[in-house]
């Protein structure tokens, strides 16, 4: 059976954010994402390897539009992307030095050590140092 999806090797995640410019700065300067497109109003596409991160402000573009029932897209849910690191303690120290806000403390999970941090709009990013 052939795939109905265009490119299954690329994973795309969309976050609703309060302010695209501050989010682009956060993801590119602090987390190392590449800026793919950053038009002037309400949208940007960033990349890290096979991950494409789409950022939309509420009301901007199709993804930022309100639903038929009037519900408006909002940032800050529990869905998140996961970034793996070989040295989570150093990553945490570096990010804390840049005043990044963490939502949890470092915990040991089934897959290794992990911590949650927030982008400027409250969307979650999970840092993981896998078990060795």
C-alpha cells in the first residue's frame, strides 16, 4: 500500500504563539533552530533536522483562525516537542543563564532524565537525556 502522505520523513508541529518575532528569536537563538521562512506578519517556519516547527499568532493565516463555534486557537497546551541532549545538566545551566522559564524540575523518566521548559508563549519543550 502506498502512503497517502507526501513526505513521511518530515515531522511538522504547529504551535500557536502570542508573538512570532519573540518566538523565532527564542527557538533560533536559544535552541538552535534554523529560520526557513519568516514573513512580516503572524507566521514563521523553523527547522531542526527532520522537524519543521510552524509558529502562528491567533488570527494569522488559516491555522490561527477561529473555529465555526468561535473558539480561538491559544498557546500553552501540554503537547510538546522533545529535544534530546547528551548532557542535560549543561543544557539546563546554559538555558537558565539565558532566563529561560522552566515548568518542571529535572526528573528521571522511563527513557532518561527530562525537564520541561516554556517558549515565550508558554508552549512546552521537553529536554531529554536518554538512558545509556
